[in-house]
C-alpha cells in the first residue's frame, strides 16, 4: 500500500516537471520580441539648432567673421555635414591650436555627434 502510493507520487512529479519545462520553453518564451526595449529616439535638427545659435552664430551668423559660412538654417548646416559621418566633421574634431568644438560642452558635442550619426535629420 505505502510503496504503491510513493510510485504514484513519483509519476505525478515527473509528469508535472515535463509539463512545466515544455510549457516554459514553447508557450512562454523568456524574451518575446514585442517586449524588447524600443530603440532610442533619433536626434533631430530642432534639438541641435539652439546649440548652433548659442555657440556658433557670433561668427557664423550674418554679422560674424564667417558670415560666408552661415549656420542659421538646416539647409546651410547641411552644406558642411556628411549625414552619418560625424568623425569627418571638422567641428567635432579636436585640432592642435584649438578648434570650434572647444566652445561646446561635452553634452552639446555629444548631441551634435549623435545628430550627425543618426543621419543629420531635419
Ligand atoms: C570665433 C568664431 C567662430 C566660432 C564661434 C565658430 N566658428 Fe566655425 N569657423 C570660423 C572660421 C574663422 C572658419 C574658417 C576657418 C576654418 O575653417 O577654421 C570656420 C569654419 C567653419 C566650418 C567650415 C566651413 C567651410 O567653409 O568648410 C564649419 C562647418 C564651422 N565653422 C562650424 C562651426 C560650428 C558648428 C560652430 C559652433 C559649434 C562654429 N563653427 C563656431 C569661426 C568660428
């Protein structure tokens, strides 16, 4: 009587175990694709335009020493930027003897870099 009961319990346990593992791997996968974190939003021109206005316009505005290279609109800035290629942009490079990026804080430079990397979106 006692032995029989133990055997049943064993079979029940194995059955439960198989059921749980089967269920866990197939019906409830651990990372369903729809629960993946959404990609970070891309940086747009409106986020970097205030930085250009604040840091660059004294020279690259209509009255600046670089008025022939104005940076007052998206179209004008895009004349100097290769979308996706932040590393080739003079402004983001550190050059001996100082460069334009030393007027930027680390966060501002990082945001502009990300904007160009994201494709210099409008
Ligand atoms: C103190 C004045 C001054 C400030 C501020 C300044 N620039 Fe310039 N910039 C210049 C001068 C002068 C040149 C041309 C000489 C050179 O290429 O270094 C130039 C050149 C450039 C060029 C290349 C233009 C070309 O003909 O290829 C770009 C792009 C540029 N600057 C962007 C910026 C950005 C973006 C900022 C703000 C983060 C900025 N500049 C801040 C003076 C300035």
